[in-house]
C-alpha cells in the first residue's frame, strides 16, 4: 500500500516544517496531481523534485552575513 503524498506527509517524511514544503511547491510551481477535498495530492515524481530541492539547499553554502562593527 502506497502512502498518499500530501504536503504534510512530505514534510514529515523529509523532517522539515509544512510551510517549508509549501514554499518549495510554490517556488517550483508544482501543481497537485489530484485533490481530496481541500487536500492536495502529489505524484512520486513531485515528491522527488521537492526532496531534491531540500538536498540542494543543504549542500549550498549560505553566504556569511557581514559582522556588525
């Protein structure tokens, strides 16, 4: 049995907050493959795209902020 991929389930599986997943969905302009009421359902390919975006964020160095003098 396959788990239904909602934004909340994706967040839980990736260990991130819901709002972070929602932001990535909007940034990548991912459209849900279906809906159950107001709940958006995403394909396994969409889940992979979202996961890759979080992996890219982890490997990209953050710019250092200027130190206050």
